[in-house]
C-alpha cells in the first residue's frame, strides 16, 4: 500500500441510526454533577505522579472550588494509592458534603482490597468497570458478549454483598459502573450490559446507580456521540434508576464539544480534570466546560474566581504547564494583538462605561476577565497592532487618556519600536516610550520661570503672562495677554521663533486622586505645512501643565526637523 493510501487501513465509525432525535433542540440550563478525576486519571498520566503532599493540596483545592465528588485514586492498584486513600479518611481531610470516589476493575481480589481502603469513610462512590467495546472483546479479551456481561454482573454481585454490612455501619455508599470504551460498543449491547448491572446492584429510583459512559478513546464526532447517548437512554429499561454520567477524553480534540453534546442528549454528570490533563491528549477540561456555561448565563456551581491561584497549584503539583492559549486561563487568552481587535475592545469598554449597561458587551472578550480574578491586560502590542492598542494600555494601565487624534502619532512610535526589536512590547516598555517621547522632552526650549496675573472686569477676564525661556545657551523674556493662561502664553511667544504653530486642540485631566493630584495636558499644534504635532505636560499646577505641553510639542517638532536635515 502506498503512503498516499495509508488512510484506508482505518475503520470508519459506524453511526448509530436514530429517528426523531431531540437533543439538537435542547439547551444546557443547569450545571451537571461534577466529579474531578484529577487525582486518578490525571495523576496516572503524569511523567512523575504526584506525591502525598501534592495530592492533598490538589484535593483541598478541588474542595475549595466546590467539587462535591472527587475520584481520589485506584487504592487496590498500589500501596501508594492505598495510603493516600487512608490519609484522606483518617486525617480528616474530607468535608461531610464531599464524596470520595475510588476506582476498581471488575476483579474480585481488587474489589476486596478496595473495601479495605474505604473503611471509615462517610460518603463513598465505588466505581467499577470492565471493557465492553467490539475491539476490546476481540483483541484483548477474546470473549463474546455473554462472557463480558458475566464479568460485570459477578463484580456487581460481590460489591452489593460486601456493601450491605458497610452501609449498615453508617457509610453512605453508592455504586458506579463504567462500560469502558462505551463509544466503541454496540449501543444495544451497551444497554443490555448496563441494565444487567443495574439489576444485580438492585438499583431503584430512590437508590440510583451511576452509569458512567466513557469516551475512553474518541472515535467519532460529538453529534454522533449525542446520537448514541440519546439512543442508549431511550432504550435503557431502568432509566429512572440510573444517573447518566460522562467521562470524555480528547483524542480528536473535541472533548469539550462531546461533553456539551452529551449534556444536551441527557447526561446529568461529568467526570473531568481541571485543565484537561489525562492519558494521551487528556480528559475533558472542567474549567472550559464550566466557564462555557457561565458565559451563557448558567451557574456552573464551581468557583473559578481566582483562576490564577488554581493554575499555580496545578502547575506546581503536576509539573505540567497550562498553554498560553488554553481557554479562560492561558496567559494570552485575554489579549489582543490585532489593531482592529484592540480598537473594538477599547470601544466596548467605553460603551460599558457610558451606557451603564449591566450586561457584558465587549467585542472579542466572551467573558469579563475580572470574573476569573485575572489582571486585566486585554491588549498586547506587536508589529500587527493598531494605533488604538498603545493608547488603550496607557489609559487603563497608567491613567493617561490621550485624545483620539493623538493615537496615530503615538501608535506609530510604538509600532516602529516593535519592528526594530521584532518582539512584543510589554506595558512598561510602552510607558517608557511615552515618557521618552513626551514627558522627558524639555529641549531645546525650556521654561525657566513664569507668573500669571488675572484681572476680571464684569464678565470679562484678562490673563497676563510673564516668563523666562531658555534655548540652548540663550535666555530671553516673553510677555503676553489673553483670555486665559494658554492664550496668554501663546500671545507671549508670538514674534519668537516658537510662533510657527497654530493652536488646534487641548485636553486635560487628573492622573491621580486627592488634593495633590497631578494634571496631565495634551496639546495639538499644526505647523505652517499643515503637519500636526502633539505635546504632553504634567504638573501639580493645572495652569502649568498645558504650557509644558505646548513647549513639548514645539520641541518635538524642532527635533523632528533636525532629524530630517
């Protein structure tokens, strides 16, 4: 077979025929029951599994988030797993409203060991499983369906028998069964084996059994899985005695979509890991599924309001890294490099402020980062960024609200620097450019000293300005009158070499609170060739700030002309 034809060796998924499917018209309107499998499925997939202390820290974080069902491990598999189970129980780590879950294969000696491990616990889910898929029956077990069913029902009988004295002793013990590789199992057989397990566990509507239907290895599209699930639920005779649970993996990269489609098809419970860690490409990402609900106005009943703290714990305990583009939590998910995106984000926040809307209406940001406790830095600057991005950062990070007409000028300064460096510019670097190109520009013209006098006659006010200005080694005095400090200063420099500009616009605002707040002034001048130039001045004196801004603009224009020569 040529390399071009290698794809022919793969067996296409055979969809489950279903008539009058209803799931596409459903909506997710409430949170499922969440079960974290970070300490079992997530842990077993780590290069270096978590030690006892790391597992305990992870467990307590899950409790703080609000996860009420936590699969703590496979206590019959190793002494380490057994010991962490005992530590959680004997060490008093488990709150009364949290249920621990333990996993065990459908094998008698492992089941007995598991019952030893959970002794003394208050709330427990005993989760047992065996593989049911066509491929596993053929390749791994070499058994027919009756043989596979007998493994499951024999295990169910033993578990039920051993559970009775434990339950009588006060433990709230519940049962969970997983037909492993459910997605690859014929649905009629999946119904048959699950119904048999329900019967052998004596399930009732009052004492439901969790039927966990794993996408152990993703092998179909999410819509096809939803068809399977809806078909399964329709056909299950004792549906009222079961809680339908999902355990999605991510082999096709559609774990989240499979989960959401499964919830539409009738699932009530989801087993997941915080950030999708798990075998191969991982389990479904609990944070993404939960926050997707949140953005649709559905309470996920989990607290991710300090997502950075949760991520730090995860990375420290698992030695795994959350990628920069991971939904909701990655370093770059609340950033925008594109100029058009930056402009839309800026306008969205301005709209939120001016309209007083209580709704979240910011383009390109599906969620308010502050709801996750993220430091708000939605705009990052590189060579692809537009004129509004740098202005946005100067406003939201440093309090400088530049007039819109100034955005292109400062944006060009920032873009030239990103092209020179070939890298992204952080906020502090953008502020340094602003400072170097505006705030620190005090030559060749410098105001040495000045004074104002104001005379008011009725409704008319006349301001007189006296000042001393230095250019290089030359010092001279100027004097002028006007209807305000800016007009008086401009008239004072009339006739000097500084008067080659026409005053266009002016804006001023405070950049700090309190009686000693600083004023920042932005001045737009236009030279005789029609070219605009901006200047910025800051001062505790609101009359001095615009004068410094005027001199800044004149100095910047003069410096630019010198460079042109």
